[in-house]
C-alpha cells in the first residue's frame, strides 16, 4: 500500500509540479492514514469504505487534532483517492461524500507599512545580501507564493515591462508586476550577485549559496532571519508577505478583482478575506474622523 502513496507523491512532484512543502505535507498526512489502516487490519485500498473514513476522522478528533489540520488531511485523502480511482486501483471512491470541517475564520496576519520598510532594508550590499533583499522585495511587490518564486527563470522576467510570468498551482501561468524599487534591486542582483552565485550556469533567477536553484526552505530561512534583524514582533513567513501585499493593495485603493488576478486566486471568495482587514481600517478612520463618531 505504501508504494501507491510514493507513486502519487511522485506524480505531484514531477507531473503536477507541486511545491516540496505541499508534497511533504501530503506525505505526512497520508502516512498517518496508512498507519491507521494497518492498525485496523485494512490491507487494501479497495476495502476502504465511507464508514472507515468517518471513523478515521473521529480518531483524529480523539487525538485532539484541530479542524484546520483535519481539513488538510481530508484534502490530501481526497486527492489521493481520486488518483487511485483515475488509475483504476480502486473501484469506488470512499471520499465522495466526505466534507471538510468548518474552519474558524481567522484573519490573515500582515505587516504594517512601518514594519514592512524595516524588513525590506535589513540586508547589506554583499552579493548574498543583494539577493536576499531582492527576494524579500519581490515577495512583497508581487504577492507571489514561495513555491512560485523558486521556479522563476531568467526568461520569465521582463525588465522593460517590469513583469514576471509566474507558474502557480496546477501549472497555471499568470503575469505579475513589480515597481521601481524591485527593478533597482533586480538590476543590481543581475549585474553583481547572479554571476558570482551562478557557477553552474542555471537558467533560474534565484541561485543558492552553493550554486544550485534556491529552495523554498532557504527562502523561509531568509524571511525568518530578516524578521529577527528587523525586530518584527510577530512570527512571519513568505505567506505573511503575500498577505501584506494584498492588504496594502486594497488599503491603497486597488479593486478586489485585480488583486485576485495578481494573487492567482481561482475564486473571488478566497480574496475576499482581505476585505475584513480593509473594512476594519475604514471603520477606524471613520471613528477617528467623523465628528458624530468621536466620543
């Protein structure tokens, strides 16, 4: 049974181009399920029924897994059993009637304008410092995902248009844009750091310290390091910079549909979470500015 999981993860990695982070989570979640099946003497995926999935979900609740983690595991199982059905490994898909638990609506974390400026200016002008500054600037300027920035190639970047062709989830391509600050850093990086780092003549934009294509784990470490150096009080990640991009865009007057396109969200409802943040900003401005709202 283990080999089917490995084959599925291989397809996600090499055919569907899922990020290492996503594949790692799928691997972890599916192995939790496989361990449960083994403990309950279920030796074939064809023997898994709807009720087995329900009992497994109850088992996760008994272990005090939160709704968010259980929802992620269910999503992994849904993709896996769809794969098994498509490849005729199972006759019936037991996940068809399984729904994800409702999640508490948590507003995404984002940085203030002041903290953003601090974060983007922590590194020096060494070859590595220029590269890391560009990575931070590009994450904030474009709102792209960490799994997207590591896949950018030189020919994906148009300096004349100040745009980048990005390959997102499901290999869907979109165009994102960057500003003058990012352009300055990009030129500095290409004229300095890139030639020093790119000892293997790769066609990727961002190169690691050892001359390889930079990994998403390294990007996360760069963001962690920058947040410590900048004295940011909240725990941040590349995704927080994505949230910050979207929030600042809406606060400064961008329309929701444009932000949806730039983020690569399939549904507008996914982007609408940011309106809660901007509505709070509007409310605070109203309460502080309108004469009848003041205490």
